C-alpha cells in the first residue's frame, strides 16, 4: 500500500477478455486478419459514496492489475508483444463515484501497456465516463509509436451488462494488431514513422 | 469453408467476486461469435440446406474457439448454449437452419460428450443487437445450478445481409448457486435430463 491514504486492496469482481478477428468489411479478405482485444476489470470503487480529496495513492494500487490486464491482452493476441500496433484505454465509473475516479486509470493503465509492449512512445488514447450497468464505452485506439498514423485510428466498443454497479469502476485496456481492415484515407503511414516524439 | 466469415469475436468472462464473496475458483464463461454473410438475404428460399451446412462448420469452429479461450479440455466444460441473430434482410428461419439441424453434433464431438439439449435463442435484429445465450448443463438439463445465460453483443453486427452466430461454453455454474434442485454430482447422464 502506497500513497497518503490507506485504501483497501483492489477488489476485482469480474474480468472479461474479448478478442475480435476481422477478416473483411465488404472489401477484399485481408491476408492477415486484424485482431483487436479488450481486457476489462470490474473493481470496487473505494471512494464511492462520498467526496475524498486525496485519491492519488490508488493509482499505485492499480498498477499490478494494469500489468496483469496488459499481459492478458498480449496473450490473447497470440503472445508476441511485437505484434501489437495500436492501443487505448478507458474507464466507466459507477453512479456513486465521480469522473475523477476514472482518471486514476490514466497512469497505471498507460504505464502497464508501455511496460509490457516495451518502448511504446505515443500517448495512450483514452476516454471515460460515469454510467450504470450496461453502459458502453467506445475506447479510442491509436498507433503505439506515433499518434498521427491515420490507418490505426480506430475504436473498440466495450461494456458488460451487469457493470459497473454504483460502487464500482469498470477499467478497460485495448490493443490491436494493425490498421483498420480496409484503411485507405491517406495520412501518415506506419512505414513513415520517425519514432522520436510519439506523434510522427 | 462454406461460411463467408466477416469477423469472429471471442469473449471470456471471469467472475471472481459476487456480493463481496470471493468465488474460488472463479466462475468462467466463454462465448465465440461469428458474423457471416447470409446467403439467403433478401429472398425467400425454401431449401435452407446451405445454412444447415454452415451451422455444422460453425459448431466445430466456435466450440473450439470458446474452449481454447477457457484453456480447458472438452470434457471439463460444464454447460453450453447457442444463439443467433439474423440481420434485417433475413428471416428467423435462417437462424433456425444454422442452429438446429447440424450444429450440435460437432459441438458434442469437440466437448467429448453432451447428452443434454443445447439451449438456444434466436432473433432478428440490427447492428448492436444483444444476444442472451441461454446456458444449461451439457450432460443433464435439469442441473439447476447451471441454468444461466451470457450476454454478447457486437456494435457492428449483424448488418442487413449478415447472421451472427454464437456458442457459449462454461467451466461451472452460477457463482453462488443456492436455489436447490438437481446438483451436478447427482447427474446420471443417461437421458440428457438428469
């Protein structure tokens, strides 16, 4: 337990792994299908029900869970971290919490994916909201090395019919193995990445 | 492969805690979903045998994927279920053609056994339609602890000319079953019911 406040350990109620394998979307069948995977964890929100000023210590508490989810994603995509080209993250905070609780996921979620992927330079695209059970979240996805790679702009819809309950937070990490299946709107290509600033 | 598959999605749900009680081992359910072209979209066809053949293929493919996602051998699976959603240019009978005549045999072959009827649901719907895949024990339909369901949904399916087909497999029943009835250790496994 780190941080100024004493929090209970992260209590996970349920987890979900979802892997999509996309062969085509009306065009030619891809030689290598695009795969997108999402890892979800539904945890108890230790701050639900009242306003707590000092919440930062919980970011450290979330790190092991983040690493576990990131590793599970790589495993679900075949086990080779080098195959991962896009990523994103998100959170849905149950109704007894606040959006700021979802923001606690930025550091541990992003840190975990960078750690597992090794050397990913681009900022991890993210989104979050407050919502009830069944709320869907469109988790944005961008290239792990260069945010401007247009072919890799994507999103994956995630959610669980029974989560998040009022005193829970649903945490999400997403990874993909490539560009949209029929990407053809130009822009910076993955082959043109300089890889210096995380943008281009 | 007869089926023209646009995408496959596999979901694994693991419940580790329910009402703040730890579930050990966690209750796990997996669903594999295929989104395929509906060869009969937009027209009435009497003979649905092509879809029946597709059902046979998908029975094997989706059961194999769901089992692999759980990481267990076939005989360790405890309950199963199937479902389909037909896009708006198809008819409910197309779902029936996939699910009922030929899909079950390869499911049971992959699982090793499966004396019980595979519970099913079907509907027509648009993109994002929700499938509640019913679940029942694979060897004895009356096992009350294993009556359950798994919700799956894909925001981009089924398109009008598509069919979404799902098979769910679990390695256990509900997280904290306590409404009595036949239990799994009482299964005779002869008639598929008890």
